[in-house]
């Protein structure tokens, strides 16, 4: 007696960054109906339909599709049909987004203060700098007879503690717009053009200059008249209002901690928290992130960063690593330790620290999902990490994500963890 064939499942991701900001499960169902799949949804949210004579069931959460069927061929056909269609929407006419504020304006080429310039120029080298400083300073102090290696390690830790504590105060140049002090609301004016030329770029710069000087409420009709007056050809104009002050207040209330928010004029999509002390810490969001995420997704990202501050993750990690550093310095200087032993220890140390940081990120994801909804956090991760998620299907990429130490878990692992919380 033969049993039923075992179901095979496939996980893939939609290019949400190319779709409308509010793309939802109902929109996805409408797309499936347009493909002629005739989907039906159960009370548990599972979608089912028939393809090539085989039943396919799927779950949709924030751009993540988990499809299961007894036929691997049917899954491949469905996957190709879906991705081919949605990727075509990434080849639309060029779209230019003008970012305007109700207060201090975001400059295209900001003149950054010394603190901002230094941080922007060296932020990718900060981990390397900290490692070099932690190793080199005790050696230099001991060589010049200033202090013993153990005392030098204590001085090094105190110096790093002061540096990390005041970093949010140093990184506050003119390029950073603080919410709500400098601005409460951002306006994203999306102009879809027929084509984009150098002359169009100049005309759009003029439009932004005019709009930034006006104190009236921005509306589509006013912007269309202005575009017509300067002779710019366009297909569509939309205005999106992001009330950052209200979003920040709402998320802070849900998470249970207060923090300042700064908007950084960078095209990179990033969010991070700086500072060991919550009262002095700040959360930074780049303009590039705000351009691609919906307001609910921005809330989820803010909730993740606020969870780090609420639970003092940065301070806890710094304290634990400092304690290990002092003990390691004492053992190395007090006993004869072979270099191979030190090398093996450091490799194991990096692996353990990496897993510790992963646990912290998962904890922040869990709190963000509880505060702002798992689907919003998942869709934000899909948008921010889409190229990495596409590569995650390769076996080598999966092996690297599990074995190579890093400060953050692989986006796929984070998404799977958040989905398991539902």
C-alpha cells in the first residue's frame, strides 16, 4: 500500500521595493486571480489553488511566499510565473523622489560638521579600530613603562567607554535633522517621468527649491501646476506625508522607552542606534530607508532599534567583552601562552561573540514584532535585504551565513524567526 507523495515546499520573496508602498496580502490575491489561478483563502489564512493538476497551498507574509505542493514541477512553474511578472514592475519608467520637510530642509549635498564627517568616513572601520586599539594600547603603555598591561587594559576600556558614550553627541552635524526639534513631518514627492535627462534633473532641483520655500500644505495639484509651468513632462505625481514625530511617539509608547531620532541625508538604507547610555543615545534613520519603507515598516524598524536601547544591549555587550578582555590580558601577561593557543582561542572567541550578537538581534526582532506586527517587520527586512535573500538560495551562501562570524544573523534566518512568532 503506497502513501501519498510527500509535499515539497519552496520559499521565495517578492521585490517589494518595486511595488506600491502599501502592497498587501489582498493585493497579492488580486494578482493571483489576474493570472487565472482562482485562489481561495481558508480561515487560517492559507491560500490554495490548482496548477498543472496539482494542489498548491501557500502562505503570504510581508512579501515572503511559502508554497507547498506534491509536484516540484508545479512549484517551479508557479515561482517563475510570479517572479517574472513582479520583476517586470521593476523596469518601470524612471521615478524621482523629492524629499521635503516642514522645518529644516534635507540638503542634497550637506555640509557636514566635523563629527558627522568623521563618523561617515570611518563608520565601516570602527570594529577594526576598536580591535587594534584594544590590542595596541596596552602593549604601548607597557613598553614605555607607563603602566602594566593589566592597568593599561583598564585604561583602554575606560577610554572606549567614554568614546562610545559621547559618540551620539559628537555625531550631530548640520546634516542630521532631529525629530521633532528640527522637523516633525517629511513629504515624499514621487514624480514618475517619461524619461530622465540632465535638463530634467535641473528642472526638478528648481521645483524642490520652490517647494521648500513655500509654507503652504503640499498637494498633488499644486505640484502638477508647478511642473507644467516649468515645462517638465511627467506621467504621475504622488505626495506621501510621513509624520515622523507621531510615529516616534507611538513606537516609544509601545516599546516603553524614549529616544531622540535623527534623519541622515544618505541614499543608503540603514538604521542604527548609537550610545551606551539610553538617555544620551540616539536612533538614526537614513533618507534612503524612508524612501522605500511604508510608515508601518518604519515603525517596525524603529521598534527594533528602541528594543536595543530599552534592554541596554549595547552596554551589556560592552561590559561582557570588557570583562573578557581584562581576563585575557591578565592570563596572557601572567602565563606563557603559545601563539597557536591564542589563535585558536581568538577564533572561538569570535564565534561565541557572533552568536551572542545574533541572540541580541533576535531578541530585538521579537520585541519589534510584538510592538509593530510581525508582517511589517518581515516586509521591511525583505525590502532592505532583497539582494541578499536572492543569494540565500545558493548552498555556499547558506554555509557562509552559518559559519562565518558576523554582527547580525543572515536576513533569511531573521525572517524565519519572526515568522515562527506568529
